[in-house]
C-alpha cells in the first residue's frame, strides 16, 4: 500500500521518486495524482514527504483537481533556457529538469525514475540530467520496483474501485451473453436478423458501446477468439470470424476506468447451443484446476507455489505444461495469475519472474486464470476471475459470475 | 515520410532504430506495425532493411497480422537466462536483449531507441545493455528525432486515414450540436426533459458513445469547457458544470483510431441560443486570425513565422500574447498549431520548440488553432481545424465543418 512507500524506499536507500509523463493511462503517476488531464508533467516524491507536481500553466486547473501541491513548469521560461543551451533541446530539457529538481530541494541522493514516456527521449533526458547533477544517482528500477511493491497490496478505497470496474465489466459480459443467446442459428453459425453470420467484429463493437455507456475505457481491446484462435492465449479474434455452435470462444475482457485508473480482467470460455465433446472435456479439466486453486489460496504463501501446483494438476490430467517445457505451445502455456490494479498486469508475479517477495498478502488483488490450449485441434479454454485476499484470510472473488461453458440459445 | 528514413538515419549516422513496447497506443511502434495486440515487443529497424519484430509466443498470430518478419522472444528461454543472471531481473533483461540484438545482426554502431514504456525500466535496461554491448552506442534522441522527422510528412494512405478519423469526429460534433440544440432552456440553462440542468458529464458520455459507435478510441478524453473553464486552454470542463445560454463553451475533441492509430484534433467554441457581446467580440478576433492564417499558409515556409504572425495579429487587436510574455495567462497563451498523426501532438512544431527544420512541406498535416483566453472574465475561445498541405500547394482542411459560434435552439 502507499503507506508502505517510505519504508520500502528506506530499505533501498532511495531518497526520492521522480515520475514523468501524463496523469492519464500512466499508472505510476495516477497512483499519486488520480486520473487528471495533466500532460508531460513531473512528480517529485521525497521519502516521507508530500508529493510535488510540476505541470504546465494551461493545465493548472486540472492539476489542482489532484489535491497535490503544484508548481508551474511554464514559469521556468523554457525559451530562455533553450536559447542559453545553444538551441539544443536535449540540453535545454535537462537544464529545465535540473532547475525543477533543485527547486524541489533535490540536489543529491538516490532517485528512482518512473512513468510511461518515450523510451528514447527519457534515456536522453536522464543521461543529460545525470551529467548536470552528479550528486544525484538516477536509477531505473527493473521489474521489482518499490512502486510496484507498494502497489502489490491495495487499501480499501482501491478495492472498492477494482470491485466497481469488475462489476461493470461482468454486467457487460452478461449483456453479451444475453444478446448472443437470442440470435438464431443457421448452418451451424450464429446469424443476425438478416440471416448473415454474426461476426467477432459485431460482438466487439457492442462491447465497446456497452463499456462506454458505463464510463469505461478499453485501451487494449477485447479478446473474443473462437476455435483455433482461442488456442493461442493472446489472439484477439479475427474481425470477420463467425461464431460456430458448439465451438469454444475465449472471451477475455480488461477495460479500465475512464482515463486510465483501475482495471478489470475477466475471462469466460463459451460454447453456444452446446459444447463439442473435446471442448467439454477440456473445460472440465480447466474448471477442476480453477476450483482446486481457488480453494487452496492462503495468505502469506508464495505465488510461485500456485504456478507449480497448477502445472502439477494439469500434468496429472495428461496435459503438457510450461514447467516441463517453457516454450510449449500446447497444454498449459502461461502463468496462472498476476496482480491487478492500475496496470492490467502488475505484482505479485506468478510466472517466470516470481521472486520470494511475490506472496499472497492481505490486500493482494490477483487474477486466477488457468487455461489449456491446443491450437492445432482448434481448441482454447480459459477461466479467469479477480480475487481479493482479505485480511481475514478469505479469498473473495470481486465480481462473481456464472462459470458455465454452454450458453443455451433462447430461440 | 517513411521512405525518408534511410537518408534521415544516414544524416545522423544511425545504423538502426530499436523500438520498444506495445503495438497499441505507441506511435513509434505503430508506425511500422500498424495497430496490433502485440505487447512488450521489440522492433529492430536497420538502415535500409526490412524491420524485424520480436514478440512473445502467445501473441504470434497477432504479430503475423503486421506483415513483418517476426521472431519469438519466448524461444530465448528467459527462465534459463534469469537463473544464469543470479535471478537479477535487470541483468536478465539486458542479457535477453543482447541475445536478441545479436541475432538481429546488431552488435556495433549507433542505435536510436524509441517507444512508450516505463521510463525507469527502460533507463535501467538500456544502461545495463550499454555495458553488455560496448560496441553499440545507444542514443535517446530528444524532440527532433529521425522518426518524428519522417512522420512530419504523410503519404497518401496516411492522409486518407487522418481524413477518415477527422470526418468521423466531425460527424460526432454534428450529433452533439444537434442534440444540444433540441434541448429546452430554463433559467438561462440548457435542461433535459426532466427540467434538470444538462451537464458537461452528460455531453461527454454521449460523445464517448458516439465515438465508440464509429470505432474510435478516446484515450485523452474530451474538452467541453464552459465559461471560465474554457478560459484555461486545457481545462477539460467539470463534470457537474451546467451549460448557460450565451456563454461560450470550448469543445476540443481528439479521438484516435481504435487501438491507437491516427488521431483527429478539432475545436469549435459554441454559444447556445445567443452569444454574449464579449463572447462575440472575442470570436470575431479569433475567427479573423484563423481566416488570415489559413489564407497565408504556403509550402516550404517556417512554422515559427506563423506563430509570430498570429501574435502580431492578436497584438494589433489589443490582446497580450506569449511573444510579449511567455508566461501570460491572458490573451493568446499557446502555440498556433502542431503536427497531427500517430500522436495528437507531433512535428512540425510551431511554438517554443520550433526549429529551422519545422517547415510546412508537401504532406504536412497540421492543426491551425488560434485562441484567446481571459479566465478572470469567464471567457475562452478557440477554433481548430486540421490542414493537409497538398503537393500542389493548396492548404486543404481535411474535414470541413461550419465555424459558427452560435448554436440556435430549435425549441
């Protein structure tokens, strides 16, 4: 939680965080600012002190909505700095940041940098700034940053926002199920009122509308992947693909609060009308593993143990797993789970990057998403729910929704 | 244009570009890949050669839609690398990239880095990679990168995509005008059928729906800022704000193709029912400057000259400008224009960052957006259209739309 930051920073001897970029779709910034229309900003978080937000004059009112102490970048008169820097934008940019950090009282110590921003510009800027400020050590934490560690557990207000996004998402999922169940079937395909095949593109366009009605953004799109496409975990589903009766469709949806706040992440696999026998068999295995793992979640246990356990359970049922071959494309091919919050994938890690610090703790919110994939047999199957590890030890599904494989047709 | 890249790279002695991140909402990557659900990827563009895309196995089908040559990151067996790197994720990440670049035939020379990605992670990764590959000089180009230079002029296919996004956007603008013009007025406010004030939040929720219907994303939100809020250029408009008859509302809308392709950027300022006298006066000045500048746009002229000319015209009409005082909050307070493409703001620059290379060229697409701001008087006014500089020298507005200030009420 955010309240853990000072001690996490202390443990790594970090004096400050410097967070760059917008306060939109930029999780490190939004963690402190909330979603705000503040662009190309800089936030200085000194250990144990209130954050200071640098923003442009044009966005001063938006910056004020963050409730943070703010300073104007515009007041530094960039044009004057630019002229004095021989009209070299990199030197001018570095000099501007030197002045800003100095005014923030940051002239020495260890400073970790964050924020979604162009990789090259930032590399240039930080390299230039490092030369101008030799008493500061700028560090780029990789994968296990203090910010991701803090964010790995959520406070009650964050839980409520995640719950809200997830509930809104399952409402849309229910709308999709209802709409598709009312379609007619013809020659083994779902068809619209004109008798034409109902396509993946149509489903996605309805999903985007229904998400927009609820004030959710969908920056990464939606997976609605029938048949063989569902056999590759991140295949999105071809726009023109039809929906066949009996064939599994992997429906994985991960929208976010407007402007880039807290994410949902939710998957069901559906067969319309009926399930083919191989689909049903695969479903039974995935559901068994899903329910077994759900029943075994405990506080203060290693995330990697659940990945191992999932591999064990799938292997017992005769499926190849990533534990046996990290490059396998058949069977169980990915990680069981991931943290969910201001990024759709965040700590704790369950897969290849999991460390001894990746534990289920009170306040963890993680997906649980076992799946099986046989692309050459035209089959993919995944079930995913988001779970909140409550302080009382209970693993609570934040937005419960039926697990059914078959969506019966109503007509 | 993309075809200029080899010579632009040659001029800076760049042997390759390394582009990091997703193929969604990541302009540098999307320039080569198109919008594709490929995440955490790496693209190597060697000078004069076809790009090579590194992606994860789970996204191989999505990567194939880019039409580019691809390689699997998964096949490098990160877990093995991680173990050999003493379970240090930064060392493992740098080593993984060293292997990938080596396989791409990139072991020496000058390499510019791009892509939306976490600033700190990338700084760490590149610093680590630089140590492992001392024969490569990794550079972070700042502001005037070769990629932004190439993107500063558009080819015909890009023009058509920009035109399409802009036309879809003006259709939504027309829907908003039509909907609001049919509302009733009560006590000087627009009201809905229940007699309650129609708020900015309701307008924005309609806008998001109508954008979603057209397959457009709206990652940065919409400015719909009445009265004093419109007096600060980037104020978005408070959700609960009502819409007063006669009071100007700045409506600035900048959606993008689904997944983050080409942007629109479009502004009108509207008064419902009638315009107050101060609003009309301000509008007349802004419209005069808009039309004067539009009539003066010529190929192969310096962008900064138009910014100067705009200041001159506004000053002649008695308005303070950023030319007189770069920190002014009254009068003309921003740049006239910016390039428009895969980012909502890109080269050429017109404002503080404009250089001798910022020219209007055949293939430039730029906004023209003069505005005046008097926040203490509750007034803001801006008109913005996107202009394509055609090879025949004509400045073509890509999606013409009426400039009217007053939206008469129909009831």
